[in-house]
């Protein structure tokens, strides 16, 4: 269907006269009549009847008008979806509970005029990078190991250094500790069901477990964060790791405790990934904002991974 003809029909219907429609569209009255005639031929109905007072919609014209308006709205949205200056900035935050989502929400509060399309891709760094390269998204956040080979069109910059905290219930032996060292966690069961066996997240936790002799338990079905928190609250030995800016909510009676890990503070470095030639005007603003918010871990001594892909997190013998 010719959208120019549909647009002309809507303008003529609103104006009630072909001459006024022609003036609105900056075309001749003859061109208006020709477009309407073409549309009527395609639809095989009469849309207007001519009267002394102008052009009036037929019953078919009245039926078609709301659909014609919707066609134009859909076309406008489709056009805006691929024009950087018009469409929303599409950002993959990976998980809506973690620091990336928190910072993006803060960015939006600072720049409410910027339209955002916040998504969570089910992809590792390679899959998310491919989405950026293809233009499916404008930016994503992942740990990027130094040895990772990225496409020439892709830029990365470490924007978020996220320290870990230990999350435990009130009966856990470390519940009343103000801070703990990573070495002190050795022998305690760190439960992270559903942790991916491969990818940069698995590489990070593999190195962390190896570096400090930790036991990271990945076994068991995944029933969601709420079920995980419920289990930890009722356990005297379960604990898990969360980012300092991760958002978790639980009932007051759970009495869960966040325990700071330091000396050294394990830090998960998250890089922003984007196409170097992406012209979206909001992308540069997001990068600048994250640069101003970038902070190091609150400890002079930090631990960051070498992303050793040969190691694997330990699972307890059962």
C-alpha cells in the first residue's frame, strides 16, 4: 500500500477539501486527486464523495480512516527505530538487578530527555558483542578478558569496577563480621546455582576460586533469586556473592547480612562495548556519564582476574 497515498487520504479527510489538503501537503490539487484515485483503485472502494461543500467520506472511507491513521503511526515508529537521531538508545544491562542497571537508571534520572530501550540479552560476551556489531543493540556490558579478540569495528572501555560482598543469613558463622578477607571464606560453601559453566563469568569465578581456595557450588536447580534468598536466610552454612550495587529485596524477618570483602577486595571489571561508528547522540553522553561515575574499589588492595579460561569453579563432592 502506497503510504504517500494513505497520508494524503488522512489529510484530505481531516481537511474536508482536496484543495486545502493540497496546500497542507505542498502539492497540487491534481496530485491529491490522483493519489486518492490510486488508493481507491487498490482498495476497490470509493473513499470520498464530492459535494458542493467539499469532499465527504463514504461509509468505506469512514471505516478505513482509523486504520489509515494506525498505518502511518506504525510507519513512523518503524522509521524512528532505525534512525539514531530518533530512536531510543538500546542498552543491554545483562541483568536488571546488577550495577549496570542501577547506573543506567541513574543516567536516565540525570538525562530524562533521553529515551532508553533497556534490554537483557541471554548472551555471553561473544554473543552480546555480535549483537552490538549487527546493530541490534547500541551498547552492552561484559567482562572482556585481555586475550579476547574483538571485531575491528568494536570499541571497549572498562567503566565499572564492581566489588563483591558476601550475602549470608543471621545464623551463618560470618553473619556478624563487619568485613572478611577472601582467604577467610575458604571452607565456607558459596552457593551460586545456575552459574554458567562457560563464558567470561565462569572464567572469573574459576580464577577467584583458585586464587583463594574457595568452594563455589553451582549445583542444584534454579528457582529464582527469591528462592535463593529464602534458602540462605534459613541456612547456617550457605552464602552467596553479590555486587555492592546489586539490588535485592527480601522480607525483614530474613535478616540477611551483606559482609564487605577486603584485603584484597575481589573486583569484577565490566567493560562497556559499542560500535566505534555508532552515531547515536545519546551514546557519547552515556559514556561520559559512566566515566564520571567510575570509581575504584573502596580498598587500596584489590584482586582482579587474569581471566584464566583453564580453571573451573569447584563443586563439592556429593
